[in-house]
C-alpha cells in the first residue's frame, strides 16, 4: 500500500496499471468506514501476492484527483487496468466481498509449478513446459499467453494460431489475448503482397506527403511490429497518439499496449523480498504513453 498524490499519480497509478491492476482507495482521516475498510484492503493486498497494487488517496488533500474521478462519498474504491478505470465500489465492504470484487477482474494466481522462471531454462524446455501447462489446464490464461507469444516470436505463426484458437472468443475480455491477436494480424499484414520486398517505402512516401496520414503511420507501425522492431513501431504509434489520443476507436493506443505486452521478457528470479527489475525500454515507453494520455 502506498499514498498517492497528484505529483506521483501518473507513475504509481496510470503507468503501473499498464502491467498490474491498481486499486485506488479514496479515504479521509475523519471517515469512520474508511478506517474499517483500510486494514481489510491491506490484508487482501498481502494475500493476493502481487496480483494487484493498492494505493490510497486522501480525498481532502487531493481534491483535484477526487474531482477527476467524480468521487461523491468515501470510502470509494476504483480499479484501474490499462490506464483506465474499469470498475469500483463504495462503502466498507467485508473481506469476502472485496475478494469477490477483485476476482472478477484479476488473473488467477499462478500454479505452484510456474514459479520456475522461463528465463532459467532453454527455449525448447520452456516451450515444452508451456505446452504441458496448457494441456494440463486449458483455462490457464498465463501459460497460454506465454505459449502463443513464444511461438510467434519464434516464427511459428501457424502453430501459434492453432494454440490461440481455443481462446479467440475471449479476445475482447482478456487484454493479453487481444495483444496476441494484434500481433498475429500484424504478421499477416506484413506478409501480404509486395510488402516483404518493399518494406516501409510505401508508408514512408505517404507520410512524407502528409505527416497526419495516420493510416500510413499505423501500417508502418504494424510492419515494424511484425518484424519485432519494437521501438520503431512504438515511435510511430506515439506520433499518432500525440496528435489524436483516441484515433480510430483507440486502435493506436491498444496496439501500443499490445507491443509492450509482447516485447516484455519474463521477470528474472530474485531473492525473497526483492522486486524484480523492470525492462528499462518497456518502462520508458510506458511512461511516454502515460505522459501523452495525461497531457
């Protein structure tokens, strides 16, 4: 649990929610129900072992943030996912109800055997382990995501599509599945027609004539994405977002988040009590997205 103010809201809430759901607790020192709810939220955060992040905002001291979220009574809790509020509740709920609320939105806890970091074994061993995990538990979203991602990054697009087929209907509900679908679409797009030979020349020519040709920029970003040229793709999408944050029904922003999901490597193993370091490139581009969205 940590206290959040206007000064650190962007980093600790917006940017953090791109990878881990963030639960905001709007409270005040004089609020009796807040004093009942606070310890429950802190207990649940510990029990959920990193599946979400808890932050507290003093609604008296941070009235600007309270107004931004339309807070009318406290305690009020807002769950942030992917930089946006997705759900919330008011009042001092009991522990069971808080867990019920969170379980609607959080990924399931990892199975004990998943504690071995994939980075600690060979690529073939990692792939075999993921295939076994998915076969043993087809509902294991984390294992399926990592399996399809590994196949895509290894160039086996056909096998990736087969592994993805059982969950394709969940694309709209599970963000990381949406990211996989966007990666597959980018690969298909880049492989079409003469694009394999001409590269980005077609898009560069259009952009040279009109810097606001967002369709050309988006296609160029997808081409780079398909070839795992991550930063080049992200830079093109940032150019769109700086000019139009919600262009084409949020297509640029969602594709940007998809690239961050795909490019991020598994966290390295660290000693108990330590926090694994973030990929510096991923962290930088998360901050840039947050800055654009909040500007």
